[in-house]
């Protein structure tokens, strides 16, 4: 009979239990948040909008449909919905952050992120 390997001990991703009321309040806050206005910059040598970000997320009710709003929560507790063009970026950042934490590294948040529109395309860059 094959024995299971013991689980690796390590920091892992902390389990956070959110009540239904907290989840509903979170979704209401995101729905009520204003969409982040991205400044148009003329060249890569200019600076867009820089925010001190505490969290980036993609909000859903547990089901991924591709229409979930992406958002940023700033260190001053202000929440902004991200434009649709940055939803894929937000999803990739969340996945990278979770993999980073699973590997035992510290959180990438809080951090500074620059947002803007350059050459007709929206961008977000961790500073």
C-alpha cells in the first residue's frame, strides 16, 4: 500500500474566512466605487497616475464568468474599479501574488503602481 507524503510545512497562503455579510459589503463597495480615470501620457518618459495600493482584486461571487470587475484598494482605503482593459492585468497580478506568497515570500502589497494610457493602450506598472 502506497503511503502519502507528508505535507510540506511552510507559511503558505493564510486562510481567511469571510462571512456572507462581509462578502456582500465588499461587493457593494466595489459596485459603488468610481472607475479609475487613467491619464493619457505622450511618452514613456512621462509619469501617469501613481497610487499607493494595498490590494488588487477581481471581484466575483465565486464563479468566474469573465465579467467580474477588477479593482484596486489604496492604502487610504479608497477603492477604484479598474477599466475593463486592465482586468486581465489584475487577474495576472493576483495569480502572481498568490504564487509568490505560496513560495514563502512576503506580500507584494502595499506597493506603488503607476496607471495611464500610452499609445492608445491602458497600462499599469508596479514601481
